[in-house]
C-alpha cells in the first residue's frame, strides 16, 4: 500500500473548526472565566481520555501479540500519537487551576469541619506536586506512544522483525505504567474537583468510559476510511464483528464499574461520599444520570448482541457515533454539576470548547497520518490479519 497523501480537506476543515472553537472559548474565559474553564476541562477530559485509552488498547494488542487487528493498528497508533497536542492544550487548565479546584483557594468555600478533613490531603493536593504529577503523566504517555509509532513506521521501510519484538516488549512493559498514570490523572484532574469525595473505583470508571470512546472512535474511523490507500478498504466483516464485540464487552465493563462505584458508596453510607451522587443522581441531574445508564449500557447491549448488526458497516457506524455522544454526556455529567448544581444547562462554551479541542485533535491526527501508509506494511503478521476469518 502506498503512502497516504489525501485527507487535506478534512484536516483543514477540522483545523478551522478547532481554531474557531478555541478562539470563541477564549472569549468565554474573559466573559465568564469559571464556567468557561469547566467547559474546557470537560472537553479536554473527553478527547484526551480517548487518546490515552487508545494507547492502552495499543499496549494490550502488543502484550497479547494479537494478529487480527494489525490492519487497524496504524490508526490506533496515530490516535495515541495525538498526546503531544494535549500536553499543549493542558496549559489553560494549568493557568485556571485556582478557579477549578477548591483545594487551591486560600479559604475554600467549605464549612469548618470539612476544612479539617481536607488538611490530611494537603501533602497530595498542592499545586507544585499536582503540576509535577501531570508532567510525569504526559511524559510517560508521549514517550511510549512516540516510540511505538516510530518503530512501526521504521518497520514499513526496513521490514526488520526485531521491531515487532520491540513493540511487543514496550507495549507489555509500559502497559501498567500507562494505565496507572491514566488512573491517577483522573483523580487529579476530575475527582479532585470535589476534594472531599473518595472513590477507589473512580479511575476505573473514567478509564472504562474513555476506553469505550476510543473503541468507538477507532470503529468510526475504520468504517469511514474508504478510498485509495485507506485501510478501511482492507477491513472485512470479521474485523467489524470483532470491533463490535469489543464495543459490547467494554460497554458491559463500563456498566460494571458504574454499578460497583454506586453500590460501594450506597452500602457504606459515608457522609463524604454520598454528596457526589446526591448532586448527580437526584434533582435536576437525575434525568441525565438515567440517560447515561440507558445510552451507555442498555441500548448498546441490546443492539450489539446481534452478529449481523456488528458486521453491517452502517449499523456499526451509527452505534459508534451513538457511543461517542453518550461518552460525551457522561464526561459532561462528571464535570459540569460542580459549577451548575441547581440546573442542567448546556452553556455555549461547552459546545465551543468541545468543537475546539476536538477539531484540533482530529486535525493533528490527520496531519500525523499523512505521508505514511495507513497500515503497518512492514509487519510480518499483516497478511494473516488481512485474511482474518473468525
């Protein structure tokens, strides 16, 4: 397969959408700083989470030495290689940390008894250590993602078998570190929005949601990648069915994580944990919580049980889009109730930040894909992947 030289029009369109979205969100930082920052954090958590989850999935495939998804791997590598962009997009969050996190304020708007509970978290929740941890997360993700992509592209030219082993070793060896960094990032960037809240399942909840989102994005890219030198032309019904199985399995996994967190907090009945669910599952936010359960689990479960639906390209595309939208609502539900507890309102900055960060991410991914083959043509197992028949 020749190098991919197309995609210029969608890349420029995505860049234009991203530029306008980020610019308008920048106006929001001036007009309503706090609300715009929460909108930006929601958008960042959505898109960056899927990029990191792509790296986790890539590591899983290398660790398991899976051969059937080789034809899909270059797209996944490029999705994970968008992480340097997110290191840059993290700057507004770093600049607005005082507006986002209660533990940053000199006198947080908490009652006196809660301040005492917060004191024992000060060694962990302080700005210097928080910044260092965030830098470590990005360093780990970027180094692993760049090495895996570089070795894969190098193999396109040389065909060296040792590069396959290097990718297996790095994918397997770095997988625990990448996953732990993702879990701790969820605690630092999202859970600490409510510093008194404690959940040992929170990191897995965010990971499972982002993982389904990454699978849905890969599925959507695969079904849309039709044309000369695009890997979607090489994907068969068995590949699509396997992607559908992954979507089914991890939608169930997300439901298990969501139920586990809810059940543990409900049965423990601790005063520093219950308010998190009272805010999100009672009052104005209750319909959103019910929608998320049905959109992320019940509906996908019923649809993806069918093998013909998983093989059918248009049905699978529609399900991928649905799961991406459901993941967006879920991420919004995690972040926005903190700043809007009394009403469910979609702020215009939610839309502009989502489009801004997303447009920039899509444009950057397409830019990194251009000039290279859309499948790892040097991989010794590519031929086996192309002939995959479950």
